[in-house]
C-alpha cells in the first residue's frame, strides 16, 4: 500500500542466515532455539526451522519449501511406512498448516489421516464447532493449535503467499459486509466478482437453519436499484443509498446474489 515496512526483512534475513541457521549443501538443516552472546553458545535444532516456515513462504519460498521437505521426511510422510512424530500436537499442527502451502495430494492426505485418527476430531453440533482435542483432556480446545490445523484445511497450495505477492489494493474499496450475527450465523462465502456480491449464510446449528438474518453491505459502487436473488430464483428489489444497503438472508447454506438492475 505504498509503504516500505518490508525493508527490515532483508538485513534481518542476511544476519539470521549467517549467524543462527546451520547450512549443509546449500540447504538449511538447523536453526538456533537460543543464543547466549555472553558465552557465545548456540542451542540449535532442526525443528527450530519449522516455526518460521509460514513467514518465509511468501518471502523466501525456496528456503521455506526446503524446510518443509525436511520436516515431511522426518515424519515419514513421503514414504510408505507409518508416519512418526505426529503424536506431538505442536509438530502435527504446524506441519498440517504448512503442508497446505506446498501440497494438495498424497502428503496432505496422509497428515490429515493421522489428525483424524489420533487427535480427537470432535463435532459440537449445539455450538456448531469442529475442533481437535489433541489428547489434552481439557474442557476447552486449544485455540492456537486448532487455528493452525484449520488454516491447513482451508488453504490451497500457494494461497498464503499470494496474499502478500499479489497485494490487491482494491480489497479496501470493494463492498464490505458488516453486522453478521456471529456465532449464530457465519458467512461461508462473501465475495465480489466485480459486478455482483455473492453471500452464503450458515447456521450455528440445526435449530437456526431456515431463519432470517440481516447484514449491512457498504462500499457498493453505484446507488440506485439493485436486486437480491436467492438460490430458488426469488428476487427482492432494493434501493442502494450512499453505497450501502441492508439485506435479509435465509440462513440455510443457500446462495444469495446482490447485483445491479
């Protein structure tokens, strides 16, 4: 957006790779977990490389991919034997998140098979939540671990990096939806194709399915007559003033399309 905040990354990366990363045949093989400058002691580990992969993927994709390949090989996900090490929730959740950036095939399928098998996938249908328990035996699921895993579930290869590489400046000027009655209602789709806004409202649980909810849309490019078309073909005519309008949506997972008449 016209800023140069990223300029700090270059000097940091140059210093970090020279002082805190261990290299072998041009590939990173370990990174410092801790460095004591008083006694010049480095505490290094291959697993320390895994944490920054998510941040390196958009900036140094070759390095990020190399680290991910090392973690995949360590876990045995690239072979035919049973995977190892994935009983550790931290390792499993990090690798699940990062695998989505690099693979949409066999490795991704294998890591998700492990998650579904040993990490307690749980549907709470009243709350409308799907979470992993990770064997902690706690009353509430771990948010950070589940956030990693869910990022791995929804992302497709390269999606994370494209957020930073493509930098669509119009995302701040395109139509915006506010006033969603979350968590009773969630929007599983809300996207603008340049001429129409597509919305899908999902209920928190079955008791809310088929109810009506209201949201507000602002930032529409033209005032005047618009129409809201439901998946059954029914249409409601609306007047947009100041680029904004209130919409009534049916909360049943069906599609609604707002377009100019």
